[in-house]
């Protein structure tokens, strides 16, 4: 099997951009990724999107002159972009193709008036378990069990919004206090507005090809993609925890990593503040029950022992669903090249991306992807 | 690389089934395919669908106890099911997985009141070029150039509806005359109602694994998947022709087939009667300009020299978008095993599936997949 490297990445700006269209956003991301990788043609493209109309991938790519080759749209809820990366990676690793593109693109501002509404066919969603409600249940459970405090939840928001001050492509950024976060409008108790990711538009892309030892190539050390049970009645953990844990264990084995503590920098799925706390614990970046404390103590902040979401994360960079995984991968690529500017994690050698796809109502816990990258 | 075989196939019935749901349809197809293949667990699933909500794949599969493994939804317009098959095939061919499932599922009766409407973001669709209109333009061009007559177009409908009399899973079947077809309600001039595929619900699935020489294994001899230009200004042919031709050339090379005339039986994308005519010519199953004559003369009928769409095709079996490609692959699998009952093509050794995905407005000509299968 072939060792694969990321040869180039690119993204659009993130934010509400209703005046632009999917072609504009794609052009930003793909143009930058191809230029970064050296502008050779690719053999195939995988495109992650959740709500773009059928046929979007072919339409936006042919506007950039990319046609004739296989173009395959993949959907895996919020993990769609990371799934596109996994599929692209596997095609190079197994020798199916020599050079491929993974793209994620989403324009939520024009697709929805506000938040994503559950599908009518989804009984849990009909019952009220939209995504904020589902994450709120996990947060409430953490508070009830004493695994986190409201202030620790808020600390994740404070941290990630501060990180985004150094990310010119982020949707939101700011120096908020814990009190600011707790005083923002209640969305789903105990999650306030500043603890919820925004409605975003954006695109991100990566070019993958065999590793050649180039000075700007970021190696794909290992990855895993899994689907999961919605509710695991035998697990003591909140929704999502076990799927993230199991996927990380599989990815670490593929990467030959002895421990999560070998990770220098991580981008994880903080769609809501509780998401980052549960995920850092599930992956083993922090000890069980220590995710909230780590955020509050600065352990997971830039300058801390293990920076998490230096880009600002979904909370601040934004969460254009299909694009998110590739935006995370672009961030870690920049970090491992030492190109992350004011948000650079010094000496980062091993980076991790984790993306969780929760279906429309969120109850499916339906997909998780974990990718381990290493510096050139 | 590993030689791959189809070890099992299954489908639901096809038709308007609003009283059933996506889980019911999936259970029919996957249950039959797994039982046919010997009921061993699979390592991964690719699911083709166009309009099922995000997260559907995980939801319907976990209802059957399939979870934990990678589940990847793919979309390629009407070629989504065949794309799922291509991706599943490539995963076994390249050694990524040992045994995989490809599923296609769609329930159009509950998703749309009538025909599929173009996306508002699609300028050609907004201008009126919905799919029937686009195919009607190709048909009008054929009539104008004398490449076919209205009666020859109708002959495709007569033939495929007669084939479906032998297919108990087909949505529609009947002994119509040319006059009946021409007298049915005009949908998009010159295409009448009986020349247009219906709104359908259904699912189909295939299990793929390395070939072991088993007596019921249908070998995958070669395949190709391409995207295409919407309008090729340098081509004298109607929309879609060149993409189908180029994809078939690539598939035949992969299959080591000297000529299209080596094909014994074919399932091709007859979403409208003109589609079968253009496709049989583009693939080389008949000579240029002979597609209509072949249908009228019985060459492409059961009992003719080269039976096309023995299942009844999209026109009669039905066209549940994401399921269609796998329904075609199931039909050819049954044909090559000699299990096709009253619609069996005697002595069929080499079979072909062609699926065309045309985007919502149809203008993209955006995907074509061709698969060549061979008898055990």
C-alpha cells in the first residue's frame, strides 16, 4: 500500500455569504489547494456536502474546468468533508488513483432561514430532539454528574473565540468573558448562544498524492471512519462518546500511535461547547471528566500543553457542514507546516482531526472520522 | 489487484409505495442480497440515493443491525446506485475491504407530489429545461434529422412494457401497441406519457467480494465512471451521447472486450424512450442511427439478437433514482446466472449495465457509469 500525503490545502472565508454561490466558494478552496499542491491535474474528486442540491459537485467543478474524471459526492452528515478525505485517501493508498482532490462545500445561509430543522421522517427529531437539544442533554448530564460546571462549558467558547482572533478566515472571533458567554441568549438549556456553532457558508479542499518526502507534504499517518449506534444502553457515557472513542482507537492503531498524548494539536468537533469537552475525553487527549477543567485551566488553549481548535473550531471559524472536516484538515496541515501565523502551535509534529456526524436530528450518532497527520 | 464478483443481489418491489418507508424498502433489498450471498457480515457499505434525507443510510441500515462499520452515502444524480457499486467494487479490487455491500434506495412518491422540479439555483432548470424537456429536445432532434421516427420511439416503450410482463417486481407492464403509446398524454413533445419513466419507490443491493469461482458468482469484468460536459459544442451528437460513448469505451478496455457486439444482454438508462435509442448507439450495441430501427424490428427485444432492458427498464420496472443502477445490476446478475425466468436471455454470458446521471435539470450530463459483468 502507498503512503499518502496532503500536498495542498485551501479554503474559502467562512461566514454567512448569501451574496456568493457554491461555485464562488468552491473556486476559493479548490483554487488555493491546487496552487498549493503544484497545479497538476487530479484523477478523481470526492465532494462532501449535506444540503447542496443533487448534481452540485459536477456543476461547481466544471465551472473550474474539472470534468471528465470521476466525481463522487459523499454524505455523512457533519462528517461529510472528512469522509470525502477518507475516500480520497484510500484511493491513493490502494493505488486506484495517483492524485486526487477532496472537497467540502456548503451554503447554509441560503438553504435555511435559521437552524437546521429535523426531517419529518425522523421520529426523534419530530419529538423535539433537534441538534441543540441533543447536545444540551449531554451538557445537562455533565452538570448533573459534576463532570463539568457551567463556567467550564463557557470556557470552551471563550477559548475558541479568542483563538479565532488569529484566524482571518473565521466567521466570528472576540474576547469574551465567561460571564459574557453565560449571559448570551439561551438556545437549549444550559447551552447559550455563544456555545453554539453558527450558520455558515464555506468550502475547503485538499489534494492528496503519494508521499515523496517534500518539505511541504503533510503525511497521513492513519485514519478511521465508523458508524455508530444511536443510544448504547450499556454505556455509562453520553451520546457520541463511545463512537468517538472507538474511532480514535482505530485511527491510533492505524497511525502506530502509542497514546493520545503524542498529539501536539487537534481540531475536534465543537459544534457546541459540550462537544469539545466530551470529545477530548473520549479521544484520551485529557483524562475522563477533565475536559471542562482543561478548558478552564488553559491546557487546551494556544500556549497550553495541548491546544485544541486553534482555528476557532466550529464555534468560531463556523460550521458549513460538508466543508467542516476539510477546514479542520487544512488547519492541521498549516499547523504542521508551521504556517499558522498568530495561532501557530510551536513545534507541532503530530496533529489530529476528529469530525462527528450526527444526522439531522442528531440522534443517529451516525458517523465519526478521525485522521492523524504528521509534519513534513 | 483482486478479481471481484457479485456474490448476491436483492431488490424490493418497484412502484409507488407511500405506505412503506425507506427502512422497509432497504430491508427487502439488503435481506435478499445478504441471504443470496451467504449471510456473512460485510466490512463497509456504500449507499446511493439522491433525495433521501441526510443520515438516511445509517438510519435504515442500523434498523437491520448493520452499524459500526463505515457507511458512506454517495450521490451522482440518476447514476447514484451504480456509483455506489463502483465504489464498493474498487474497495474490494484494491484490497481495502474483503466483503462489501452496495445499496441504492429512493422513495420518490413521498418526496415529490409529481415530477422532480429543477433546483432554483439551476439556471437551465429555471428556464424550463426540466428532465422531460431535455430528453424531448434530443428526441425532436432525432426526428428532425431522420435518425428515428415517432413510431420507432414508441417501439421502445412497447418493447419494454412487454418485457416487464415477465418481471413480477416491475412497476408497470402491459401489451401496448405503437398507437397506444403515441395516443397517451403528451408530456414533452414528442414524448408521450408511456415514453416517460414513472415516479417510483424502491431499493436494490449487491454484495461484492473476491471471485472464488463459485457457481453463482457473477464476475465484474470491467467498469468505468466518468463525469461529462453539459454541452459539447464540437460534437454533432445530442446531449449525453458522447459521455455514454466515452464511458463505454473506457469500460470495454477495462473488461478486455473487443467489441460491444460481444454483449449478450444489456440494461441501459431508458428514462425516456429516446434515452435507450441514443444509448444503444453511443455504446455501439447498434450502428449509428439504427437505435430506433433496432427497437421497431425486434432486434433489442427478448428473442432478438441483442435484448435490451429485459427487466422492463426504467420505463416499466420504474426509476427510483438511487436504486436504479443496482436494480439494473441485479437484473444482469440474474440473467447471467440463468435465473431470469420468463424474461431469460438464452445463453447470456456477457452483460452490460449503463446508467446516466443528468443532474436535476438534466443539463449537466454529469455522470455515467458502465459495468460489464460475466456469467459464472
